[in-house]
């Protein structure tokens, strides 16, 4: 069977551009009421019956029978054995990626994640204490989409933050374990791991069971059941973002080999038929050249069916008036991955306000960022880069304000506080401040 | 009517302590299915009909009729007029509080909120760009619980972050406006304000209407309808935390005048019958003295009915073995407000791992922090300080990773990425990396 990848060809000069553009961008995470209800039932059941419920759901959904939860724990020696079993090339790649991810997140912690304080003129001490979470759970998808790189990207920032207890859950349908995933857990320093998944794994982490310890936060991607479960336990534990389909946007000035750009568009499209790959470029000839490379390269791709459907249904090659307009459109999209494939990327970078990660220059393929450049590959999707950030050390830290008011400070602050407290009708607040006045 | 405030008297030496302690702490935000459904309907209606729906709900729920949404906008000159109408004492208190809150959040931004980057040995540039959100919505409760201090605490960090468009919504049942709230909006630099509230205001901010601009994030406290609406629009926009009842925990070594501690316990109890005030102290005589002060001071309090019910139903005076044990119990509670009422607070502070804000020393009454010390008074409740943080400048910023791989860097990184990508079955990713190899 021959596949065709035909992304929409749009031009901002077209009278219908706004309409076509809106249609192409439209995506909504429809909530499925049936899934919601099943997830609610599973959560309630695990909360009540603990391990027994988790074992039953694991048998039912993952076709994995176990006598007890202990049998579903992956011990450290099994993680190490998985690592040792890998070809040298894969061991080295995992370790090299882990090293770079670790050093990036250490820089991130140093730049933005340390405690701070100052004293004002009254001698009052003000600041914030930044501390790691005690215990976190990392959800790692299993089965056909098993990503060892996601283990590194979730566990390493937690480790760098100083989390003492990192619990991984990964479903292993029919008991089939992915050696790369287990090895990644070993390299990343996961403390405990269980072969459970779905809403039942999220429930076990959120409520705790006799065997699975209750965590403070759950991160990591998953299917619709996992996403729904995470949303439901939010508040009992912290969660990271709820991820939508992956996206790439390439801003091209026409100086990058078009086959590089075509392959970069493929690299998101191959994730998922719902993934979105968009090219913005002011050069019509270059856009045509990229489409020719898409046609030429597609038959070579093992995942060509997914790529063709993703590009045809959701992809777009958009001709813009100039690079400034391309940047403005990019800001409206707020893409997860944004490649600035230009000879002069630093000219455009200051114009780019919303993106999960910005890849500058022709050599910075998005895939380098996915695996080993250092920054996190867990990024905000579906336009949420307008208000949220890559997963980072800060997701595994929390802050406590520190206030020490001196006796002198209590005199001036006390008067202000009392006026405002009486204004709000909170006399206890006012009196507490006034009692400290001389 | 005479009220009695009888907090539970517990001792960690008691065999039943764990049971009694768990019972006292128990609180759950029961979701009310009826509220959930009504909120879902209101959101869908506002999403579809926009201004017309908001006007109808405002007429129905707030008894406020208006010809059009423009009539529900508070213009800048009205905010300024409210400020000018206040007694000098209140004007000065608002301005002084705003000044201190601003300078604290400026320090916070400088310490933890600036962009950063570095180059590695290959010349690869890595970092993060920190940018403000474009537009945020601040929900301010109206009616009986109208808190101008909350306007300052939400709007000022947004302002310091660099948000260009701060939209306030505040319900004004029957059209009654609170001059202090309007004046606080003026002082804090709110850009636009509408007298709407409830789920319909959250919907207007999340989806946008012809009159109310769509925002990127919604912060601020509200009733059960507002909380449910915020939780539902999470993902379309960002939200801050969902707040539970207010809490204070006082760790006392017995050196602070007991009436100060009694009044500090009142100052949370007076918020709400569900609020929780707890004292932890290793000195039984001191605990008895605090109870005597509670009995003595209660009749003087205008909100004595609420205080008595809150302390009796949810308060506790807990005798501990020593201060170390008191600190350990405090960590289990992870309180919103934590006072270390000790002659030597810096001895205990390092032992305190989970709290929204830590108030050190006898002069630092929690109420100073509520109004004017500088740190934010929007803090994680119900134990969520285990994984979340005070509202801050960081809530109004987001981060984009920056990656610029040099040609040399692409050679080493490309090989690692390709090995891992092939291992995950993502050939497009692998080929994109390999194309950059010489």
C-alpha cells in the first residue's frame, strides 16, 4: 500500500487563511464520560481495598497474574541486570544522555531553585526556603510505546531536586518487560519500581497501599485512563501537566537543507496520528522543496502510515509574508517544540514568546532535545506553553515563605495590619497584631 | 448566648493519640455532584452564548441587572475614586502593604525568576528563557468575605512578573461595591475589572466573551462553584491551587505570652467554622495558660461564635514530649501557616520541612504576614504544602527551554540520540539526528 503525506498548504495572504488556520489547529481533549466513570470506580476501589484491588486490575487489564504485590516489585538487582544485558552501545547512550540531562538540571537548580532571604531596614528577615518533595511517583507507559528516555526525563530532575524516594510504575502487559526501560530506571536512580499501570497504578501512588507507598506528586505521561486518574487525584497529590498529542513547529528562512526539515516534521508525526507538524516559511520555493523531500523520504520510513495520516490530517506548510509574521503566528500556536531553522536564529528568538522548547539553528534537530541535549523533553502541549513550563527541578521542589519580624518591625507592620484587618472585619487578626505593639 | 471554645486536649504520650490525632486532622473536600453538574452547565452556556449568558447568570445569582457587559466594567476612574474616598489611614495602610508586597516579590523574581543559559565544551548553548504570561484573571470574592488584601496578593506578583493585562473579576451582589476592594485594585495596578463572579466569571475569563478577554491563567480564591469551575477549565487555562479551609499551627516552647498565642489561634479560627488552629507544645502548664487566655479573650471577640465552633470542632492543643517531636508532628500536618513561637526559632526552623509559610519568633504574628510583611498570603492548605508553594511571581511566569547545538555538538549528540531513538522504534527521530552527521 502506498501512503501519501499531504499537509495543508496555506498562505497568510489568502482571504480564507484565518478560517483554514483555525480549522487546522483545532484540537480538543474530549472527555469521555465512560472512561471518567470507570476511572472513578477504580480509584475508589483501590482506595478502599488497596493491594487486592491493584492485583485484580493488573490481572484483568494487563493479563498479568501475581500472588501478591511483592511479586510485582522490580528489585534493584533486576534493574541492574537489565542494564548489564544491553549492548555496549545502548549502555553508553543511556549513560551519556543521563549525564547531560543531569548536568542541565543541576544548572537549572542553581539558577532558579535555591533558597534565598534578606533583611529589611527594620531587621525583619524575609525569604523562601526551597526544599525537595519527600516522595514522588513516576508513571512510565508500557507496551507498544515504551520510552526509556521518559524515565530519564522524569527521574533525573527529581533526583537533582533531592527527592529521597522515587517510585516508578510501569505496566508490563503479559509480563513482558522492556530492558531499556528497566535499564534507564537503574541509570536514573529510581528507588523502587512496580510493574503496574493504568488508573490502578495512579490510585496506588496517590492513596498508598500496604505495599506501594503514598507519594506527594505523580508525574509522567499515560493514556486516557492515566490522564483522567491524574486529574482526579490532583489536590490529594500534586501532578504535572496533562499531555496532549505531540507537536512541532518549524520556522524556516529557507537556508536549511529541506530534507532536514522534512525529517524533523516526520519525527513528531511518527509519534501519533494526532501529532501536529507545521512549517512556517516566507519562501514558496522552499516550501515546495520540503514537500518534495516529504514525498521522497516517506517510503523509507517504517512508520509511514502514521506519518502520512498525521501530516495529511493535521500538518500544514504555511507561506508567510516574512519571518516576523511567521514568529507572530508561532506565538499564537504556542507550540511544544519550536525549531528556528535559520542562519540567524538569534535574530528571531527574542520575538518568540510562547513555546515549550526553542531549538536554534539548523543543527539543533528536535530529536537531539528529545534524548540527550540536556533539557527536559516533557513539555507543554496544545498551546499550554502560554502558561506552563517544561518539567524541571522546580516540579520536584516546593517553597515555604520565611518571615521573622523584629520587635521594631512589629511596631510599624502591626499598625498597618490592624488597619487593614479591621477594614476586612477580622478583629482577631487586628488584635493579634496590636498585642505586639509596645 | 455564651460561647465556649474547647479545642481537643491531646497528648502524644496517650495510647489513643494516633487515633485522636487522625480524627482531628481529617478533612476532605467532598465534591458535590449537584454543584459539579450546575457548574458544567454554566461553563458550556457561557462558552456558547458569551456575554448574554454572563449577564443572565449575574442577574440571577447576584441580583444585579445590567443592559450589557460594558455596564459591568469598573473603569479606572471608578477604582481611583474609591481609593480617594477612603480615610487617610486606610489609604496609607493599603499603599504601605502594597509597597512591601511588591519589594518582596521583586526579590523573589531576582532570586528565582530570571532567564539563564550556559555553553558546554562543544559550544552548545543550553538554558531557559523565563517570560511573563500575557494576560491573567484574578478572582476576588465579593459579598460578606471581601478581602482587599487578596487583591494585593494576587495582582502584585502578576505585575512584578511583567504581566501586561491583569483582569479582575469581583461579584457585587445587588450592586454593592466594597470601596477597599476597588481601592486595592487601583493600588495594585489591575488593568481591567468586571463586577461578575461565580462559575460564570471563571467561564468568561477562560473562554473569553465579546467583552471579557480570554486569559492565560486564573488565580484567586472562591466558593465551591468557583473552585469547581477552576478545576474544570484547568488545561484550557492555568489555575493556581484549590484552597481548603485556613489553618494555623503554633509550635510553642512556652516563652511567648500565652495571650498572644491564644489570639493567633483565634485569627485563623475567625475565618471560618472549618478553619483549623492547632498548638503543639511540650509544656502542660503553658497549654493550660493558653486555654485560660482563650476563655478570657473569647467574649471580647465580635466573631466569637465562629471562633468557638472552629476551635471546638477542629482545634487542638497537643502536649508533646519535646520540641523535636512537635516539629515532627508539624511535618506530618504540613500546615498552611506555621508559627515557631520560641525564643530560639532558628534552632527549630531547619527541622521544619513542610509548611506554606513559617513565622519565626514571638513578634511574628501570622496576621502580619496576612497583610503587609511582604510574602504572599495565598498559601497551600490541607497538607498540600507537601508538594505546593505559596502563590508567587513564578505563578505568573513560564519557561521555555533554549537549545542551540553547534555543528560539533551535533556529531556527538547525534550518535547518542540515534541509538536511543532506534531503541524506542522511532526511526524518524534517529534519521533526523543522523542527517546532521558529517
